[in-house]
C-alpha cells in the first residue's frame, strides 16, 4: 500500500513576503496611495500643470485577452496614467476602464514579492522565502524526478495570459503537450467547436464579428457593455447610436437590454427552445437568404424536417416568450439580413448542451446569410510574423486525450477540468498527473467544483504557481514564483489577425518591483536548470524579439517608438468583396446538418432537451461580468476596487418582498448541496426575473493576503458544486446550480 | 469668450466607469474619492423598463451657488466658465459642499475642497477632458456652447436632451441626450 503522505495544507500567511526580501526600486510608493493611506506623494498634476518630464512607453494591456495597445505615461519616472494607442484597432486610442486602471496592477501593495517554497516542520506547513536560484533548482529537480519515474507527460500546464507562451515552450521542450487553459472547457470551447462544425472555422478571439456594420444584433445572454471587450463594445455603441436594432435575450435587464428594441426576458435554460422556434419561423415563412442557402449550405431539408414541431406556440410555455413576439423578432432579423448577427457569445458553458445551443445560433446565422458578409462575420486577415525557430520538441508518448479515452471526440484542446480529474488516481488509468505548472490562472475560482480541484492537488508531487498576486491557488503550491506585472516587462509580440492585421509591443515602463521577474526570464532560467539550454538560444528577450522581427522589415526600435504597426495584408474580408466561399467541413459546405455530429452519434441538427428547473424555494444561479473587473484578477487592484469593491446578488423585487429581504441587506446564498456563500449584499431590483439570481463573478476571495478583496462579496464558483458535461467537447455547464437566499 | 459645456449621449453610454478611472489617474484623485460617477436611473416595472445611464460630475453652473457662498473666494469662475477651487485659498469650511445640489464636491485628504475641473489643464492645451477622451463608446462631447457651429451646440439642436435638477436654478452646463 502506498504510504500515506501528510495532506497538502492551504497556507495562509498574512505577513510573509511583505517585508523581508523585498527589493525596492525607488518607485515602490504609489502616487495614488495604497491601503487607504493619504497619498502625500509625488503629484504629477499640480493645479492643472504637469510639473516634470513626461515619458511614454508602449504597452499591450494584459488586464484581459483583448490585448489593447497603449502608452504608459510617467512623470519623472513616477507612474501617471495609461492611455490607448490611436493606431491600434483593438482600442482605437481608448482603453476600457480596466486598461485605464491597469497601473493598479503595478501599484498593488499585496503583490507577491519573492519566491516561496513550502516547508514542513513539526507537523506544520509553511512557506519560506527563497532565492530565485534555489526555487528554480528545486522545481527542476522535482520535474526531473517525475520524468524519470512517470514520464514528462505526467506534468500539465494551466495557463492564462501572454507570458504563458514561454512556459508552453518549456513544457513542450520537457516532453509534454498537456497544456490547457480554462478558457476552453470553462468558457468558449463549445462556441469554437459549434462554429467549426458548421462553417469549418471558429469565431476566434478577438471575435470576427462585424458589429460596426450590423443592422440587427441578437444577444443571447451576452451582456456587451458589462462585458467590456473593448472594440466590440465600441462598435456596439456605434450601431446603437446609428439606430441599429438590438434584440436581447436575457432573464436580466442588462445594460444591453436597456439599449434594445426588444428585450426578451426568457426563462433561464430555455434559450434552445427560442432559437429552434426562430429557425422554425424563418424556414416556414421562407425568410432565409435563398441564394446563399442554396449555394453554400448543406442539409436544409433535414433542418426543416427536424424543426417542424418547434413552433412559437410550442416554445411559449417553455420560454415564457409570447408566440407573437417570437415571430416578430424572427421577422426583424430577416428584415435586416444579411447584416443580422446572432452573436455567438463568449462564455457559453451553461447547461451541458452548449455546443448544440451555440450551433442553433450558427444555423440562424447561416440561414440569414451573415457568415462572410458585411455586418455578420468577416474573414480576418492574417498577420504574417514568423514564429521563432526552435529545435524540434521531443514527441510525447501519451497525450491529454489518453486520460479520458473515447470521450469528447470533438474536443480540440485539453480540458482544464479533465486534467484535474485525471490527477485523481483511478484504477482505469495507468498514469495520473503528478505535476502542475499553473501560470496566471486561479484554478480555485476558474474551475467549477473547487473541492474536486483541492482533491486533485492532494495527489500532486509538484505544484508550481506563477502569479502576480497571492491568488488562492498560490496557497496550495509547493513553489510560488512572483511574476512582475505587465508594466514591468517585455513579452512576446502581439501578432494579431483581424480586419487590419497588426504587430504590437509591450515594453517595460518600470523596473520590476520587489523580487519579481518577467515570465520570459523565469521560463528561460528554469529551462536552463532543466538542461534544456538548446531550446533557449537567445540570451534575453530583446534578442528573441529582434530575431522574430528579422525579415519582416520592422525593427524593435521602430516598434518601441510606435507601439503598434499595422501590417500591409489587406485582403477582402467579405464574400461580396471577393473572399472565396470555402468551408472546411466534410461536405465542403456550411453544414446546417452536421455530418460530423452524425458520425459520432450526436444530433446532427440541434434538438430541445428540457433542463431541470429550480426546486421549490430555490432560484437558478446566474453569474456574469462587470465592466471594471476581469474576474478575480482585478478585484484587489487599488484603482478598480473603489469602483466596485464587492459584488451584489440581484434579486427580483417581489421575491425579495416574499423573503423579507431589503435592498442592500447582506444575505447568504445556500446551494442545493448545502454549500453556503460568503455574505453578499442584496440588490433588490425590477431588473431580473423571479426564478433566478445574478452576481458578478470574481469576488469573495478567501486569501487574506489580498487585503482589498479578502471576503468582499461572494464567490459564485464556490456555489457551482455541480456541472453538466457537454458530451461533444467536454465543456462544463455551470448554470445548473440553484440557490436559496437567507438573511446573513 | 467661450462657454464650455458637455453633451453626453445616454443612448451610447454603457456605464463602464472608464471616465471615472481616467479622471482618477489623470488628476491624481485620492483613493476612495471620485470627481465623476455613474448613475443608472431606472424607470418602470418588470418587464416594462427603461434605463438612462449617466456619467455625472460638477455641472460648472453659470449661476453657481458654490461660488456665491464661498467666504474666501477660493471657489471661482474661470475662463470659459469653468468653476475651479483655488487650493491655497480654500480653508475647507464646506459651505460650498452644502450649497451644491449635485453633490459634486468633496474634501480632499489634504484639507481643501476638490471637484471636477473640466480638466482645465488639458482644455488650456486644446485637448478634451480626460473622461471625454477615454470614453470607449464616444458618448461624451466637450466644447463651446456659445459657438453655434461646435459639435455640442449642433447635438443640442438636433437631439432631445435634459440637464439635471434645472429647478435649482443653477444653470448647469452638462446636457444629456436621450
Ligand atoms: S479591453 Fe480593456 S482590459 Fe482588455 S485589453 Fe483592452 S484595455 Fe485592457
Ligand atoms: S466612459 Fe463613457 S460609456 Fe463608460 S461610463 Fe463613462 S460616459 Fe459611459
Ligand atoms: S455642480 Fe455644484 S460644484 Fe459644480 S458649479 Fe454647480 S453648484 Fe458648483
């Protein structure tokens, strides 16, 4: 029998790392004040006159994946502000609130300061501060041991963010390709698979949606405006400003709903019924784009047959949306075709039939002829900057797919939760994961079922967390490596396709604070300690960047001056302008009827399945985003916390009255499995249906090292104790949890 | 003489508060305070709702009670009708705070009263205020209300609009397009 090791404990260590080995850089004080102290520091704006030498450094925002290019302004070397780069089509010179507040990521006093190693003495586990050399040597030795005993494939990387590319490189060079990002199975995976099944290509990120030319935009649970993906929101505002028609399907009166011609407050979890009824109306009334459908699509008859019973009258009792309104909105969509965009959404892992639901939207887009057309989905231009030429990676003998044989045939990326499951030993598997590298993602909040994540962690030989902040995951790590913020480092080039393809540079505006280091440096030093020198022929990042740019005619110096350079490739982006309508599907057509789904035994045309309704006394838990936060990653940002220091739970006014709950009163949410949330303020409002509650994701941090975010508001992920798995690609549907509300 | 004002399109504004953050970094507004803020004004009952989202700040009133009541003369109307507080002359007596119907002023931790300056330092240089320049939805417009050809004047002529608490008689110079 295997020896029982002492369980890995979560280490809470309030004060550690806050004084000790911290290395000040001279600009350790924030001009904006930290921790509520008064900011009697350098004031760059004296009575309106800027007093000092202003310098600007190009950056690429890292607060979300939109990666807007901007300028970091400093006055006499002191941080002042960040503004958008006018030449950049990701932001058009205007950052979103999170990007504008990005300085807070640098200024945050609660940042990780120095490497930490878990130690165990007298039965107590604790972190001790370590030098970089010691920490990296320790990791390299452990990784070598895992490779010797189990093979390098037993190590996985979870990554989120730009610096991750260097860690992917280390892992591949080590011999594993188990690289996963929660943004797949916990977010947009079903969308990419649904669109690939239908059109042979995904939607990508930033989305290829042509909202600025859209005349009718259909949002299904997408809360643009609260979800602040920069140019998407800019284009949304433009189309609303131009009198465009918006149809918003949401149980909540979202900001987008308030700008809509039609708000359809649908019963949660019934969106599929509405979409099928729309398809029914569009095919029955022959409202589709006949030429387009005839020329480019496959399976219209099968589709017609399949949706014939999905009438608006059928959908009414399911969705609570009146038949007349379903018809009227279907006609409205058809009226504006092909400039009608059924938005594909982004976070779409809701109910476990998500690939099919998103596919229903894809089919609507196909019927209305919006794919490849102005106002629908465009064909992005590629940015042709070659990759760095590394020696060939070793070929792994096992891949992440072997961890769950015969399941999820259509998953194209590793499932973060799948790796988590495959870390818990099981007799059905000959190998379980032994090591995790976790870069920039707080798995306890991003994966559902945090208890399971903790169970998986107990079975690891090595857990390394590389992060800016002491997020919860770092408390479970064996080694914690403090990365510096994006404002203190170079990163790989932002090479972005789009209407206008571009290359952008992030350069350091400040020296790394404390004893933190850039991701590229950490990856390279670790790689060398692991004996992977040949994979790191470059000595420093500038050499790497120069080499990547070599042959493109762009120099690093030019990029440093301009921040972003728009490339010359400007091919047509619509069919009407000459894009060849080619579809990488088995039939070579847009598949209304999916031959691949048929082959794997799934419904080739989406069907309606009823989802559980909340039991008596419970409401469905919905969650979403706020414009000033990117999940839990910004909730401790001193510039952004003030705008929204805690989340609130939205409760319908009548329900609140029945429950005797007052507006702004603190309540506790209790889910169907008895899990209780931290206390959270009630927002009693007309803006939500009676059968659900809503909260913004990313609050209720349980790690007290994040002093501004600690126990402020509640964490929805903690209440997601159940998930419904998408059988097609393994996504985790998370809107299947119900909560009761109690006074706190 | 210019008469500066703002016209804000509530149809476009999404309430993202970028204007608030941009003001904070541009003007070094201390943590925990803001010179501009967002209001979501909801009207109606479920499911028949309307909502106006507004970015609000000092209205740079033409008939400014805060200026009239200031005992030291620190609160004053400057070029272009911009209402400013001269930090050095302000004793922090709070008379102006009490007189402002819009709750636009606060006591800065350093003891003087602070509020929106219409980014006077930028306007002098011919730039838009920071909030206007940052707004991702381009819903804010700044300019000379006196000039009939300015964008703000044109917008006010072509679109229905309202100002806040007109009955207070302060003659506010921020207008909201509806
Ligand atoms: S959308 Fe906002 S947070 Fe995301 S990259 Fe752009 S500025 Fe940064
Ligand atoms: S930045 Fe613009 S869109 Fe955002 S809240 Fe301010 S005014 Fe509204
Ligand atoms: S809004 Fe208030 S502070 Fe501003 S000018 Fe008017 S009265 Fe004075």
